[in-house]
C-alpha cells in the first residue's frame, strides 16, 4: 500500500498501527520487517496496550460523573 508495510497489533477493542516506508528499509522486504519486530519491540507494544486501556478507562469514568 503506497510503498509501505503496515504492521497492525490488536488487543480487544484497541489497536496499534505502524507504517514502514519501503525506502526506509535496506531491501530485505517483509523479512526485514519481521526482524524489526523483535521481542523487545513486542514487549513495548504490550505495555502500551495497558496504558491505552488505562487512559480510556480514566476518560470513560470522568464522563460518568
């Protein structure tokens, strides 16, 4: 899509999307994208989901009063 790789993570109703331009890669294609998405990156994605859930919960609760 428009010379970009799109990596999407979903957890319940939340999602995170990362776009990588082909020009930013060194020519490894999809294999290079999978190399970028290592265990450390996935750990940050998981922790970000927890923050996103907390932020949404807080915003929702502010509207209930």
